């Protein structure tokens, strides 16, 4: 049982290039989330999805787009990468149960550098 | 804006020592979670605390939720090198299970 799988694990981009990060979960979870982690900042929510075909903005959505065409996949896109988007990106998923039982399971992360 | 303040930001100790990490907020939260993250991996949930004054133990780790539900602490007894990692607190109980994280505490336990 793989859990939450993120691809790629590492990527280097030049300013202005575009790319898509893929998150796949095999736990039949309803909710999925994209975070970025920067030194001294903890994790900050970029976008999230509460079901197939639905997405919503989180705390730091600017410069990113997302899509959830299939329940098991959540894609994060950077249309025109900027150095400020250099970060480690984490995807998470959860059952969607309300309250304290809603546990998030995280992938291993994608380390992105924008030169 | 950081709604959760963790302290200390860095902690470097010798094996066998005890330590405490703090997580504070100016507002009340309905639940708080503690995560541990190892290098190259994603965060893994350790515990969720819900009730003011609640204390939970996980082997050598003791988690406490303040009476007013504005603060929490993580105490590790007799730390071991395997405890090395990033410890994160996160405020939960919001809509759609969204979490707000503190900035984290990097713990290094030297043999």
C-alpha cells in the first residue's frame, strides 16, 4: 500500500518555465491538499480539494493552479516559475471526516529549485 | 501570518537529556496536532489533543494541551538520537480539515 506518492522528487527549473507536480493517493481519500515548506515557516497551504472536480484556495495560492480530475490524483501547476517558488512541496490526503478524526497523510515531498 | 508560535526554533542536546517544545497561540483552538518530520520525508502525525488540560503519552513523549486551549507542549524524556527531526504543531478543527502549522522545532540529539 503506497499511501501518498509524489512525483517528481527533485526538479530544477529556470525562471519562466512551467511544470506540473503530481500527487497520487491509493487510500480512497476525499480531501487532498498541497503545501509548501520553507525554512522557519512551517508548512503553508497552497490549494486544497474536497472532492473530485472541486478545488479551493489556501493561504498562499498566487502563482499556482491545481486540478483534481480524478479522485486519486491532485495536480499542482506552476505556469511561469519564479525564484520565490523555490521550496519543498508536500501533498497530503485525508478521509474527509469532520473534526479531530480527519487525519492528514503526507507524501515524501518534491524539492523544487527555480534559478 | 503565523497563528502558532513554536519555541525554541532549534534544540541541540545530548542523548539522555530531557527537553520541552512549546506551541502557543493568542487564540483558542478546538484541537491541536503534533507531527514529526524526518529529513527527506513528509510529516507524520504523533498525537491529537482536544480537551483543555489533556495529557497524552506516547512512550517517552508527553503531550499537554493548556487549560485555556491556547497552548500546548511536547516533553521528551531521556532523548535518543532516533528522536532527531523536525517537530511541528498544527491547529486543526477548521473547515475541510485544513491545518495551520507552527514554524517547527529542529531537534538534534547527539550520541
